[in-house]
C-alpha cells in the first residue's frame, strides 16, 4: 500500500512538472499548437505568359474535423497586381497543377465526388466553379496537354475480370506481387472521352512531351512494383500517334527528372552515377535520337560535392539545375560547351526542391530557418530574388532559437556538415541537453531551412531549451558520389562514427551535457536511434525509434525494396555474410541497453515492416535494462499521414525526451501512457 502511494505521488509530480514545463514556454518560442496551424506553399506553376503563378497551399486539417490528411488549396498569384487570389479552398486536396495551352484556366488532379477516382479538372482564370476535364474509367496518375482537345495521361490497366468476379463472391485474397496492374500511357480525347493506349506490358512511372508534342520521353520499368520504380527504370521515346517506343538510355540505377531542350533535340535527366550509387544526384544530357551508351555520356557534376535535385533548360545550350550542396540549396547555370557552371542563387539565400523556368523567371516554393514554404521568384534580367506570399504572418511574433550551419571534423579528419538549432534562451558557457535528429535514407540531407515538423523537433525543442543537432553523416546526399558511397556495405559504420564525432564536438566545446543526450528519427533515422540505444547505450539517455530497423536479417526479407537495398546499400546477400548482417542489427546488442527507448511504428508499413518495431520492443523488454514502450499507429504506413497521429508523435516524443533528459524523473519509470493534451 505504501509503495502504491509513492507511485501515485511520483505520477502526480510528473504531471505537475510536465504542466509547469509547458506553461513556462507557452508565451515564447514555437509551440506544438502553433506548428499545427502553419500553412506551406507546395507546388508552383507559372502561366504560359508568366503573368500568373498557380500554387497549392498546404492547410492543416483542424482537429475539430474528422482525422485525416491536411488539405491542399489552389491559389493564383497575379504578378502584375502583386496579389494572391484563393481559387479552391476548404476541405479539398489539389495536386499536379498546370495550365491549359491558352493559359485561360488552371488545371489540376483531384478526387471529387462527381467523378470516379482521381481525374483532371480545370478552373477558369476568371473564376467560377471547377469542371472535370477527364472522365476516365480509372484514376489519372499524371497528365500533359498535347493540344487544346487532347491529353497525354498515365493511368492504371483495367482489373482482371476473374479477380473482380471472385471478389464479388467473397474471395478477399491477393496473389502477392503477381496482381499488379501496369501504368499505361494513353492519348485522351477531351471531346469524346475516348482513349488510345500507347504502351503495353510495361509501367510508365514518369513522362514528358517533346516541344512539338510528337514524342514522349518516358521513364519505363518492366513492372508496377516499388522496387522497379527505384531501380529498374530506363528512358524510352514513345511516338504519341503510333505508340511505337524505342530505348533511348539504359540507365544503370536510379532515374528521376526528364527535361527536353526547347528545340526537342536533347534530353536532360537526373540519375545515379552508377548502379551502386544510392542518390539520383548526377546530371546527364543525351541527343535524341541517341547512339551513345550511358557510360559515354558526360556527367555535368562529376566529382562535385553536390547532389542535383531538379533540372530545366534556359535555352538550347544552357541547363539550369538546383542542387543540395551540404546543408544549402544552390541554383546553377551550365552551358553544355563549358567545363564549369555559374551560380545563380548562392548558398544560404533560400531552400527549395523543385523549380520552374519560363521567359527569364524562375519560380519555386522557398523556405528559410524561420519560415516554411512561400512563393518565390528569381528574375534573371534584374538578378533579384523576391518573396511574393506570406501565409504565416503570426511567425513574426514568435521568438526563434538561433539556427546555423555546423561544420566539424570527423575522427579521420573529414569535414562533416549539419544543422544546429540552439536553445531559445541560450547562455554561453552553460551546458544544455541535446536531441540528435537523424534523417532517413540514408540518401537524404537536412537543409539549413525550415527544420521543424511533426517528426523534426527543431524549434519545438529549442523552445524547451534543447540543442537540436541534425548531422549530414557520410552516406547522405549533398556532398557528391564519393561521400555517399562511404556507407556502401558498411551500414552504421563510418556513418554512425560521424554522428558520434559531431556530438563529441559539441560536448568538447562545453555546450552540451554528455549525460543528457538523446537521439531520434524515422526510417534510417530510427535505425540509428535503435543502434544508439543498444550498441552505444552508454552514450545516450533516451531514444525515439520511428519506423526504424531493428533486425537487418529479417528487414531485408520483408521490405518492398529488397533489390534497392541490395544494389545501393549492401552489395551482397545475407546468406553470403550472415554474421556481418546480424552484427549491423540493433537487436544483437539489446541485452546491454540501459537507454529508455520509445518505439513507434505504422501497422501498414511496407518499407520497414512493423515486425521490426515489435522485434526491438520485445528484445528490449525481455533482455534490456531500461524502460521501453511500443506505440502502434493503426492504419499508418512509413510515416504518419493523419493529423491526430502526427500530433501524438510530436507531443509523445517530446515528453519522452523531457522525462529522461530535462526533468530528472526516475530512470526506471516512464511517462504516462497518453500525453497531456489539456491545452488543446
């Protein structure tokens, strides 16, 4: 009875401390409530005459609505009047925006109730209601205008009639990986709504039409499977009248953007440099038609410490490309006959992913360390960068922790970059708790822009006076092929050493308390966090493992990308080096863990099977020496889609870190099972 009273008292103290901690930060710094009110510009597409820019705006779904994904509104910016006009708002989701050939209407994909599945819609520039452009029997995956009356679309093949009949009779089964339906390229007549199928027995994952609309450059793979979309796409040229296709480039690895030159004589594309390269960050140009193999094509960024993320053409002889360069984004111009590039938008100006170029103007969604995505443009003639929208004016009243590019030397002398967010009330000479955020991939990179989201603690943790360190360890993108390949066949080797060296750098500078270091992240970041909690448990006081890998042996056999995993990460199969694969598995070291670990996983995750979360939880529960908790997000995949699950993740993980890193609570106990949402 006495023991029970003590436990109740401790629980009461914990709730009081959490409430006090929240109250102490409620009037300064970014709060979870404020984060879930932020709007973000996503897609950007200028009109043919450049007088208008259509864009989609991500609007958080209110928690008073049914749970689900956020909304995506359609807005149009008038370049001459310098005003933004809402076109489609409310409980809608707008994707794949574009314009009609005449520029008199904005086009987009949406799943509205008046048509089956996802169709192409339009809305007049003068306003009014949206209207369906396509009435296809299946959802439209992508589209492009051939002329005023004809579209090129990609859509899925009809279902097997036998399978449909069996379903009607109660056979609720799936013949795994044998019942995929190919994605076909079609000509779609807007007057008759009839289609002509142009491809057969292959899947078209992406396409773009030549300037004269007679040809499509298409990224085509044998099957509509995830692994094929990663590793087995090649470039084909498809005749838009006859459907005749011809291989243009046999790409040995990952393939992304395709872009025609204005005269239609060349095609630029972004891909990996070789089969084993995990990042599609190299830039190539091929003549159309082509008589050179991939190996003879010029890689315009060869040996450069960057990863190309988007491409376009300025003119027939000049490419534009955006690239990750460390923690920065840079826009460059590359003449085909020149050995070097010219930088257009330099580092530290603004972060972005995709861009559009038309008539001397580049448009994109850009973000900074203190503001999420807004509409930006760069004028080549004036050499000016301009921000056009401000959908979150409330941020001007919020205090932000300092954020900067952080460079340090690894143990072998290699310089490593990352992003460091300071405690909001930082005082020099004082030591603070540290949360290490690890990005996924590992073929990705954290940029020195907006660094706060439901799964990135950024300014939320800063407001609670944490340092947040986000290292771009070796195997990350943004530093060139050699940097990325450093992790090949050496998972959690030099990659993780880089992270430890970054932590030690902050400790040695007297900024971080070595006894108050936690790590968290999702996917590969979850893998690192599990590795921290087991193999390196003596270094970490708390860990958050989200959709992370715990057993590399079982993971390699139940992921939806086994070939990608083999080609670009391991280079050998498990049965060749069984013990080595097991030695890279956190569960091997779970028995020695003294790190309180929170495991969170979506039950429908096909990338990292939910069994990975269960294996880590069970081994830590049975053999570890610290508290462990497992959270299932029912119905979620490789990351949370629903707003309520995103909120739960952010609040729950911050309370986990608070409990073990900041509030001096009993290390053999855990926070309450359900976070305190009282202030919501």
